[in-house]
């Protein structure tokens, strides 16, 4: 019996059932329905946003459920870019997201490397403390976090209202450390031990042994960091009070009271496209990283 036959035998339907024409037609119809439902759930909101961006405002108010615009208005995208200054807020978003990504990746990689490869004696205590933060909702620590950036410990300075107020707290992300450590734990321990026997120190172990094998998990953590920072609304609104320095996710709700509805939806469409393109570019690395870490859901 081949591997394919064995796998089919372990399914809900036996090989004899699959050979029946009625069962085959029903199975294909079910698979097609599931595929169509997944496509609608994934592409539906994006297409509906594009439809709202290209529709006149009056048409959106009169016929909100109309599946496509009667007369697509491509000029709405240009108007949103110029009149609402979407490009300016998009640049603010890129700056904040880029810094948050660097800080999150630095903390996750170095922390997981220390816990998984170097393994200090107090590593289990630190790892337990990191895991404990997963049970604390982010909103609970907002007040304490704001007081911290307003009056930094030891220095007494303040980074409130600057990009650092968004960048530095982004590094305290326990989930990234968790999945990065899980990946490092799965790497062959013999490679690190052989390098240590040859006289390699921690820095060489990090750059020449661990990092070249970590591209899939780096893609996963990078994507998670970018996605979370890109859609973050509450903390950037609190940490950066200057409206000119706020990201697009914070600026759009404020602009919704002053602009046409279709221009605001066009701004939403502009905000959605960059992370979508990023995922499409790195999807191969993301799939490989998921298979290595064993993430589900």
C-alpha cells in the first residue's frame, strides 16, 4: 500500500467511498464551497474598501450595499493623498513601524539566543518572567508605561511625543521571544557545541552559526512586528500628542470628521496595501517559519 493510499484510508472517507461518482461530486462541491468562502472572507473586505474609495460619497450614502461603483472616481485617491495628506501620515507610519520592527527584532533575537543557546543559570527564571507577561493585558500597563516614558528611570528625561516613545516599548513583546526561542531550541545543538570546541565565542556563535539558519523565523517575527505596529492605534495616540507626527491609523479617525467619506475610505485603502504587499513578498519564508515553529491558527 502506498503512502497516499494509507493517508486516504485514515480519512473520513474510505477509498471505496471516494471512487463513487456521487461522493466525488459532493466532495468537490464541498471543497469548492470552502475555497470560495475563504476567498470571500479574505478578499471581500479589501474589495469592499476599494469599492468605497472609488464610489461618490452620495452613492455610498444612498446605496451602501451596492456591489460596485456606478462611475469609478479614480481622482478620489489623488484627492485623499493631497487634501488629507495621506502621504505625510503614511511616512510617519513607516518611521514608527520601522523603528518598532528593529527594536522588536533585536530584543527577540538576542533574548532568545541567550535563553536557548547560552543558557545561563538564571535563564529559567528570566524565561518564566517573560512568559508571565503574556497574561497581563496591554491596556492594564498603559498608565504605568506612559508615566515611564514621561519620566525615565535613572535619567529623569522624557521621550513622550517622540518616536522613541513608540519604538522602545515595542521591544517588550514576549510572544516574539517565545517563538524565537522555540526555533532556536529546534536547531542542532551539536553545531553550537562543535563551534565552542573550536574556540568560537558567543558573538561568533550568534553571527556565523545561529543567524544563517534563522531566516524563516526572522521573517515570521518581522511580519508579526510590522503587522502589529502598523495597526496599533491606542498607544501611538497616547504617546504622540502632536497631530503632525501621528501615524495613519491615528490620523484617519480624526480626519473622518473633516473629509468626504470616500476620501477617508481611500486613505484606509492606502493603509491596507503596504502590509498586504509585504506579506505577499515574504509568504514563502512565513510558511517555512510556521512549519519550523509549529505555530497553529
